[in-house]
């Protein structure tokens, strides 16, 4: 309810900003073509629209991105007009700098400086005025005509939390007009204006736009008739659907061929963002394979000339939700490494089911150098291209390790494995606690965002180049 109103408001503001930028560009071009501004432009023929329209096409998406970074579309909003003014000026300043840099770098021919400065001036005036007007309209939305009145059924802890949340967001146009005690509920604070059976009377006697049933799930069946009555008279009803208690999973509604469902998931579920993540994987893995192809050839020759065996090492690994795939690496060990592993298990320096050893005698001389700079991992770009892996995600374990996982550790398989993750940028092999490694992976899953992926990729570069924590 509140989130939907926030999204609607953000969308309206973004569209309004785009319209204002179009208006500012039109005004700038009309003013320049009808008058001469000597201190900005030398006496030249009238500027052509085709030479300037790119300015508008570049400005609109840039302003949306910069505005989102400045949080002018998000909650909480600045409470004062001065705070709002500063929040809006930040993206405008950055926009001016970025557009100026683009003009300087590309040396746009036939471009009028007057159009550029007029566009910035009109944009500042129109966008700031628009935000101030929207803020004023927001105050008006608190009046009775624009306000959405909410009646809450329930006086339990959850109902109190819902009421507090609504009252903290009154600028969105919502107001709690009362609470009713649910069946069997006590009201020590005296918040209730009646009991649940008074719902119809309250709706008929008062202005009620929406009803929230903040009751335990098992009690909702008792209010089927009340829900149907609200539907009949046109009052929206919201149900609190926390009948399954979760530790960290999120719930969201889904529809299966017209059948409404409630999904409970502890992993990211935003299809658009996950699609962008896959798109970045495809693009970066293709570019990466082409860019490092000379290095791939050099490593292959070095391995072939210094030790017996195949150039590539292939191994069965566990991917998304237990899918088995073949992982590719440059061979950094002697051909009999797997057979010798049992002899060295007593020297394992990593807790849990993972085997790691600093001075592993199975590693070849060229392999030790490749491992230091993670060159042995480069063939996994092919795994990323195929879709077995992602650029960022928990490292893929071998099946034997997964069999020894505790239940909570299996959740790291709920996202596609990757080349790098929080473990790699927070110490790599210097982190010897297996549980800490797992918790870093789960933290990545719980806090995942495209921004976090980009941050991890940028942090991975110096970690690899400086060989931090490598073995």
C-alpha cells in the first residue's frame, strides 16, 4: 500500500522531470534562434536542431540516474523547502558538469554555447519550481479530499506497528481513522474504538477508504463475510499474510495463470535486475575472453612446456540449487594431484569440508605463479558465458563438500556461483574459518544488488593485481 504509493509518486515525478527538461530545451532553442546573445555566441547562423537534440536525449536519462542517486525520488523526502532545494541542485550540478565534459571531448560541430547555458538555466528554474509545486501539492494531499482513511482491525503488536508506519508516512496521503479489537484481543492501551463486529457500522458512519485486517491468519476465516461486504460496498481490504514465520525470507504476491499465490523466498527475486545481471555476465565474459586471449595462449604454452598432463583441469562442481556442471581451470597442479590429496588432509588449514594448504606440494612452479594472480581462473569466463556461473556469486563447491554442509550452509547454493564474491575481496585464503566464509556468502545473497556486484568487481581488481591473500 505505502510502497505502491511511493512507486506511483516516484514515477509521476520522473515523467514530470522529463517533460520539464523537454520544455527547457525547447525554450532554450527558441530563445537562441530568435535573439542573439553576444557574450555567449559569436555572430553565427541560426543553430540547427539536429546538432543540439542529442543534448536532450542524453540529459533525460542522466538526470533520472543522478536524481535517483540524490534520492529525490525516494523516501524519506527533505522536510524543508531549503533541504529540497539542495537535494534537487545536486543532480543539476552534476548534469551540467557531465554535459560540459561531453561537449568538450566530442567537440560537437555547429553547437551553440548559448543553447547549452540557456538549457541549463531553464532546466534549473523549471525543475526546482516543479519540485516546490509538488511539495505544496503534497501538503494539500493531507486535506480530507485527497486523504485515504484507513481503519485497522486488530490491537496486537503487529497492528500497532502497522499504525505507526502509516502515521510516519502521512505525507503520502494516508491517515488512520481508528482501530477495532480483534476476536479475543485485549486492549490495555485503550486504542480500540470498538470490536471487529463493529466494522460495518464504522464504515457506514465514518469516511473509510481502506481496511487493514491485522489479525492472526487463523482468525481471518471468521471475517469472510466482512471482507465480502467491504468488497460489495467498494472499500479496499488488506490482509496481513504472515501465517508462515520466516527468519529472513521475504514474501511477495505472485500469480500462476490467474491463481493468486504468496511466494516466500530468501533469495533476490527482482526479474528485471536479475536479467540485467545476466546481460552483464554475457557482455563482460565475451569481452573478457577476447581481451585476455593472448594471456590464455601464454598460460597454456607455459603449462604444456613445464609439466606433463592436459592444459585444462576440469572438475564437477555444484551450481545453482544443486545443479552439477563442469568447471574449467588452467591446470596448476601435477597430474596426480587428486590421488595425493588424501595424504595431505592432515595438513588442511581451512576449517569445515574445504581443503586448502599454503605450501601445497602438488602445485607446479608455473601453477603457483598463476594462482598468485588468479590466472588459473580465467577459463571460467567460458562457464560464465555458458550460464553455469556468474561474474559475482559464491564460489562453486565440489559435491563432496556439499554433502558435508550443515543445513544453513546449503542456502549459499540458492544463487548462481561466481568468479568472485565477498570472500575474495575480504581476505581470500587469509580467512581460515569456513563458517565465516559461508556467512560472507549468505550476506551477499541477503543484501544483493547490482550496485553490490559492481562494487565487488571493482574491489576484485586490486585484490588480484596485488595478490592479496593468494596461495
